[in-house]
């Protein structure tokens, strides 16, 4: 299932809402499907009932539903029924679905509307080796012993087509081509064999980096912080884990800058599996529904590796097959006030 977070420029649906996109390029609002069902059953508080059954927020759905995918599938099944009987709107005219081939008033946002905790791993050996090579250092033996990660801020995330912030304090901005997972079920001390059951879905992550600031922070063996926390990007969609039949996907990943291919790799090239990363993160602590975990940069997946640097007003397109294209424009450098 392909999940999005959308808004529609109308008096009825101007807030951000969870959506399902079909293979026919139709956007279905599962919460509105539940509203329509409760409305037809004669309930006066149909909106309240639908919000309880299928929240408009994916974060809230993941935190309150034991089986969020089942809830979304029920909403989809309701849509198919209404389609069969020729109904596509509530009593006030609010549509429950949109044809994306013709609808021009839909805007997509970061597909996970609220992130509980953000962990970004460092799992692709090709990327790691290149970084240490540039520093004229060997890869530390510890890297091969544990899937290390850093924890970043959750408030600086943006979605597709939004402008990437270029902070006033950095002169060297970089993109990072990554895959990310969304946790769908809480767990502590999760075993590797059970870890994939805790993954709700997969998306694209662009872990924007201020390389000059990051270098300073890491030289004192702390961080990254200001080198990372100002802006990260996810989207455009989440592909639910069931689409990969219980296995970890191995998908082609590409980065294009102003239409030119700069980076290419495979998500399955990671030294550590997602199961290992989830199990490690959950050791003696909870991972919870709504957590976001990045794989780290795929080999060749950033300007630091290939000695090519993005500039203000560049257009970045990160693509992972079966997920989509995450497109953003780089903003102009901020002026210090």
C-alpha cells in the first residue's frame, strides 16, 4: 500500500490528512470513507467516530491502533464498496477520493506527520570507507561490531517540493541519499527474527548536512548537531512493508541534481540489515510507533564522496524504485540577523 500525507485546497479539507494512493493513481481518504459509512448508518457524530476509528494523522494511527494496516485496508474496502454503488462523497459534497491524473488542488507533505524519535544509522560500507579515506584514517574496527547511529532533531523535517533551508552559519551544504523505515509497533529488546514485524513501511530520506559545521563538531568527538538538525526531508510516500512479502527490499537508489545523475546504489548493499538495526536500537530501550530510522548514505550518495557540491536554487531529486521521487529545491543562504 502506498501511503501519503496530503491537503486539498477546499473549505472542507484544508488540513493535512492521511491518504492511500492506488495503482490507478487515485487518492483515497480512508478516514472520510469511515465518515461516510457512519453517516449512512445514521450517526450524528460521524466525524468523531471516524477520527477514533481511523485518525487523519498517520502518527496518531500508528500510536493508537494495534493493527494500523488492517485499519487502512478496511478504509480501502469501504471505498471499493462505495465505488461499486456509485457514491464518492459525503452529504455535504466532500469527496472521499481524487483522481490524481486530473485533480490539481492536491498537495503532498512529509508522509509521517509527527516523528517520535529520529535515528540515523551509518550502515553502508562503501560510504563509510570513502569518508575515512578522505580523512586518511582506517575504518574503526568497532564499525564492524555494532550498527552505530546518531539521534537527530524531529522538528526540522520537511516534505516533497518544499524548499531546503541553507543556514546562515554554513558555506558547504550536502545532500544524502538514504532509505528510511517507519516503526509501526512498539518494542524493547526485539530479536532480529521478529524485527521486521515492527516495520510499518519504507520511504526516502534526504539527511541534509552542513559539512563544514559537521566537521568541526566531529573533530571534538561530539555531534552531529548543528551540522544536521536544521533540515531533513522525507517522502514523497511510504510503501508499507507487506508490499515486500515479509522481506527486506533491495531497491535501486539514485540522486539527480538539476537532472544530472550524481549518485546511484542499491539499498541492499548495506553492511547491516534492517532487522539488525532495529534489534540494536531496541536493546534495553523502547523503539515506538512513529519512530523514523535512516540507513545512512548509500555508496556515492552524497557530494562529499564524489567531490561535487550543491548550490543555492539547485533542484535535488532522490529516487528509490517502487517508492517514488523526492524532489526539493535548495534555498538561498540565510542572512544572519
